[in-house]
C-alpha cells in the first residue's frame, strides 16, 4: 500500500509539473507571437504541445493552430501542413484552416489536395458576402486546377540556381548595378552578416546587403559584405537604385523586443566607392504601417513600395509616391486593380522598358508568391503622368513555369534591356530559405544605346535625353554615370532623340526602326558643344593653299546647319585656324577667307546671316588638347598646347599630326537669346522646334 501511494504521488507530481511547464511555454510563446517573432513562438508552442496530454484534444488543437500560423509565416511548409492537419484531426478547424492548408499544399506541389481544401473553404466562406477570403479561395481553386497545365506547358525561360551567390542561409532580392551591370547587390542572412544575435522571426541572423562583382574575365566573385555604415545590426534588405546609380533605397527593420516592428524605407548615398549611413525616407505620417520593398521608376520620378497602410485593397499592396530629392516624397497613391488584390502584392521592380514586375499570392499562380508582369496599356506618353487613375492602366501577365514554381518566386533584376538577369526563390529548400537564380528568355528585343558627352571631352551624366516616336512615345530618359542611356524601341516606328545639358547646345538624332529576326542594338552618339569654349567642326576640307571648300566637307557642314536649326536662339563666331608655316599676315588672310567660305555655305542653306560672324585667326591660337584627342594620340596628353616650340620638339611624324590638328575650323557661341526679344526688350513668342516625325 505504501509503495502504491508513492507511485501515485510521483505520477500526480509529474502531471502537475508537465501542466505547469506547458503553461509557462505558452506564456513565452504568446509574448513572442505578439511582437511577430514567429520562429521563437513556434518553438515554445511545440514545447507546450509536447507537454500537453493527448487526451486534452481541445488544447492540443488550439496549440496546433498557433503552431500552424507560425510555421506558415516562417515558410516552414511541411511543418505547417502537419500542424493544420492536426487542427482538423482535433476538430478545431474552421473555413480558414482549410484555406491556409490549401495554400501550404500549393507550395508543396500537392495540387489535388490543395483543390479539395480550397473547395471546402469556398463552400464554407460562401455564406459571407464580399469576403476577401472567399475571393482568394476561389482564386486558389483556379490556381490548383491550372498549375499542373502551366508546369506541363513550360515557357521560353531558362532558370539556373547560382551557387556562387548562395549560402546555407537565405539570399534574396538581387539587384544589378554598374554601367556594365557588373555588380550584384542582394540581401543575405548568412553568418558573415553583422551582429551576433539570431532573429526571433526567422531563426537566422538579421539580413545585410552583400555585393558580388565581375572580374576582367567576366566571372562573378564571392559575395562580400559592404564595408561601410550602410549595414547595421538590424535587418537591411530589398535594395533598389536611382537611375543614375547614386542613391540606394532599401528596407530596414529595427529590432524591439517589446513592440511589433514596422519596416521603413531608408536611403543611402554613394560617394566615390562607399555607401553612406542610411537615413529614413518619409513617406507618410502614419507610424503604424510598414513601408518596404522600394523600386524606382525608369524615369526616376516615382518611388514604388509595399505597405499595409489603410486604404489598400487587402493584405499588402503596391503603392507609389513622387520623389523630390533629399529623401522628400509626396502624393502617395495606391496602384489599385488590376495590380493589387485582396492578397499580398510585393517586391515591385522595373524592367527598363517600363514593364512593372511584382510578386503576388492574390492572382492565379503556381503556389506561394508568383512573379507577374504588369504591362502598361496606356501610351508611353502618359505612363508617368500625374494621374492616379490606374483602373485600366496595366495588363497583367503570368510568365509561366519555370520562372514561377510551387515556391515563392520574387525579386527580379534585369541586365539592361535584355530579358535576362536574376531573381530569388525558395523552391527546393525544405527549410524555406530563399536563394538566387539566373533567368534567360530569348526574346527578340530591339534597343537603342547612346552616349552623351562633351565634344572632345568627358561624358555628361547630368544630361537628359528626350525620346519621341510617331507611335505616341514621349519619354525623358535618364543618363547613367558613364554618359550612356538605353531603351527598348519598336519596329516600324520613327524616333527622334534630343540630348540636352545645361551649358551645352542641344543635339538631335533620328532613327527609323525596321523589323528584325534577331535582337539588335542601335548605337547613337550625342557630342554636345560647350557654349563657353570654342568647338572644332571636324571633317571640313579646303583646296590646298585656298579657301575653296572641297565637296567632302558637305556632310560636316550640313550637320552644322542642323545644329543651328536645333538651337535657333544662338549666334556663333565661325573661326578658321592655320599651322605656323608661312607668314603671320598670309595665314591670317587665308584663314579669314576660309571662315567666310563656311559662313556663305551656311547662309545658302537657310541660316540667317546675322547669326554668323566669320573670323580668321591664322596661327595665333594654337589648339589645346582635350580628353578624346589625347585618347586617340597617345603621345599627347590632355592640356597640351600645340605651339610651334612644342611641335618642333617632337619627331617628324608627330609634328605633322600636330600641324593637322592646328589647321582647323571652329565655332564658339556668342549669344543664346537671338530672336527672343523685340527692340523694347520684351519676350517674343518662342520659335517652334524643329519638325518632328508624324504618323
């Protein structure tokens, strides 16, 4: 009897201790859950579940529901499926249980079981009118039935996992940068990330921005953490760049153990080769909403982002606001349908042709987040207008398998105008970690690439290029740091490109695009003439020892006529120069006659005489070498002045090159307000621009 009493006491004590341990674990779990630390919460709920006797089915069912939510939010799909099945087994299921289970089954590729559970959810939710979950359940049912066909049909995309970028942890949201797209920025939670603590949300270290660069053999190097104040002990991720590459926008989430964490968008400035400490971009006065996943429109005027702020269509939506510089924004607006749905729309990014790529679980897809393409249906002329009516502005496309999969697919970045680049996905990772993949699609793409630079000088990244087509295209293109720009162009369209920069004359080029059977790139050059220094007009030739223009000079002279027509408010001095051979008086007279010959040609081709002043300088103004000339002739350097003394110190062959450079025709701008004012000084009507191509 005494032995039985002892055994009974031990059993009762064990049950009491077990129950006490379960309650303690639940309290810890609830605290983690309240602040969004689902990884730590799941561990505590699992502990409480294990310490709860099997006969307490109701309590086990409730704990299973909590675990299922945590596993769902941490992308632990297989554990989430098991937990939701336990909720059903313990008879604690409701319509949302089957809805969420179906979503997890989709991510597992179990499309038949997913369809069965979506149908149960639809039948149950049909009792409610205007229920967002009903809409999503119907979309999910359609997806479960359509996904096997998508997978079977495939697409033109080729996808490859990029092991050079990946680790045993997560990598996501790659973003190409650099004038030659030779830099890849992305977010990673690998062990090299800053900080020593592990996140209660994911169970990994907080994310940092990492960088991989190509070497001179076109090979990607091992990723390195950015050595600056950009990364912190907190989460940084999902970066995007301004068109000029000088500003990085990214998401930052600051840790707080007592309150839910709201993501914010911050910006960092590039100085030389280093990124500055990020500062917050103020989007709204709402401090209880998250702002994440920034993207900048191709024209640099709009910041697109993801938020759960009030006024959306449900879940996370894609929004946009104006960018005014110095981290100032304004005019926040929701993109609306058809982009946003009652589900989650995330990770917006732009292809340079203006197509908006984003990921969603609210459109019919293959499981998890799928990548979608929002193609503008309005004319490009109005695509970046200030209107906020987006109801019919986009056509949504699903690019199919294998770009999309049963997992989460998101975070596109493009190698210029090509339909190739990188994205992130957690396909094939049982732990739910994201990794970086490459993609390639052999589209036939016609593009234009141009360079804007000072004549004989440096590139002009401060320039702007206006692109006008007779199909209604009217765009302002941004110029990159090397003075280049790129854009997709369409066959059977006539385009006019106008490059402008403060302190320089405009330069215009025309392009007719014909249909092609393979991708083609058209290259244009935009040398801009500085209005404050003399500019050489190349390829003007005279008969020997005479002022007679040779026929082959007409191409250069006609270009000068076009330039004066494109800049109708300028007057110029047209000057001619000789080498040092011959007397000063003879050279001055010959150069004056040559300058007058060029002026007569311009007048004969429609340029007003009072806009032109001929001047012969003879040998009195030897040429000063600029950057591009120095690159062509390696024995010269920028700043060299081709005086008689300088030339005579060179070998004979180099002397003749310098004499040729001195024998030149130049112009310099005298006035920039010609024809703009009357005699009383009042502004006249601005002369019309040069005629543009018409439909």
